[in-house]
C-alpha cells in the first residue's frame, strides 16, 4: 500500500474496529490499517472508499447532518430535527463541525474553478423584443460576528452572487462567501454561468443593489452585460426613507412613498431627480434638508441605472427584490437568527452550503458525489 502522505510503502498492521453512525443505526466495522515508517503516518483505505468521516459518520448520515445544519441552527438540528426525522442522535458540536467541513469543501471546490454535476444549458426566456436573456447579480449582506471569549464583534459582510433564468422557476444558481469578499465571487459565478450555458443567451442583464464595486465586478467578469440595473427595491427604499423624514405622520409618509415609487417605476430616474431638485426645502428642518441632500446625491450617482420605463418596455426584470431575496434565502434565513453570532470560518463555510442548497435542483446531490463526509 502506498502512503497517501509521502508516497512511500506502507505496511499492513492488522484490522482495527470502528463503530459508524449510519442512517440505519450504529454499524460495527473492521478495517485494514497500514502504517508508514518513513513519515509515521497511518491510514485506513477502506474509510475513504466508504466515505467515512473523522466524526464516525457514514456518507449518508453526514449528508443528513449537514443538510440539517444548513437549514436550521446547529442545536435545533441536533436536539429536534435529526432525532425526529431520522432517529440520528449526535451532539450539537458534531452538527456544527460536519456542516462547516462540508461547506469548506464546497467553497474550495468552487474556488478551484470547478462545478458540480454535468453541464445542462438552460432554455433562456425571451424579452419583449424576442431576445433571449440571462440575468446575473451580486449583493452584500451583513451578519453578526463573535469576538474572542464570546464577545460581540463588529459585523461582517457576506457576498452573494446569482445567475438566473427569469420566468423559469427553479433555474437559479447562487454562490456566496465571507472570507474572499466580492472579488472571490468572480470565478465561481462565471463557472456557474458557463455550466448553464449563459453564453447562448442573446442578452446579458445585470442587477445590483448599488454597492461600491459591484457594478465593476459584474461588467469586468461578464463583459457582454448590456446594462447594470439598480435593483428597484433598493431605489424605492431610499425614497421611502426620505418620505419618512419629510412627513412625521405614518399614513402620510406611506402615501408620499407610494407616489414617489410609482413615478420612479413609470417615469424613470431622470424625471424623479428633476422633481426632487425642484422641491423647496429651505424652510424645513435641518433633518429634512440633510435627507434631501443625501437623496439627491444618491439619485445622481445611480441615475445611469434607473431608466425603469425603458427596462420594463423591453420586458426586463428591474429587480423588485430579486437581489434582496437572494440574500435573504441564502444568508438571512439561516445566519441572521436572534442572538446568532459567527466566527469568520464558520460564516464562510455555512454561506457556501446555503448557496449550494438554494441553487437549482440536483446541485446538492451532485456535490455529495465528491465531498468527503
């Protein structure tokens, strides 16, 4: 037997027992053990063939544990979900370590420029002009962090990227990470796009929340993108915040917000910006004047991405929360629970697992043909 560490010959030492936690219950195995006198490394070849983890889990059990830890908090997965759904009884730390180990492998696999499963090009939907369209987006969302000795630390941002086929349910691919940030989204996102045949689409359209660097990231890595549209959800949010400062009464603020958002969607950014500039706020409070100045700066900076009437006339998506929904599905639903705080490696690993799970059907199963339990 060749040593997996140094390549020298390993000598058979006998058989060693091991109890494995499997979906069907505990299983007692006897495995052949080899030892390399050159590098002092021992190995169990059968463990690798059977997909056994260092945590004494079979591949099937490890996948189930990882799935539970990806969907809900580690404690709930260990105490409630796994025992009731499968009869598996493992401790919270086993769920955490197993989930994070799988997430780390997923992240490394994608960073290496690889994908899961076979290439299956999508049938891209057409816009109002009869052109097939592929959509790509990127966003950032914050999560709470844990400092030394359990102390609360400053929050960090998770970067989320997505490629999707508008109008076809389930045809979405997500990638996410914390440690690499926006720049590290590029290779995985391009590979996902290539696997689903994005190049075959006649038009490439990008959406963004307007965060610094996101437009450059999308245009640099997807050079065929015709336009980077500001997600309407984010533009409308700024108008609503302005309306709340302008009007102290809740009902009046809601009415004004709806009017401005309706104008933005149907008349576009230039018309709304002109109307905002024409507003007389000199006699209003300093808070109103400051909010007005801030909104004008925002609108001026984003104006080139706010021609919503034109986008809608062509049948393009303008967002209305598409990018925001991606962040909620991939990150928020799992990583922003009450009292949750994360280490950087843990948040990074779980974000990879979440992105894979939320991607189109078949991606999760394809990954588990390559992951080490």
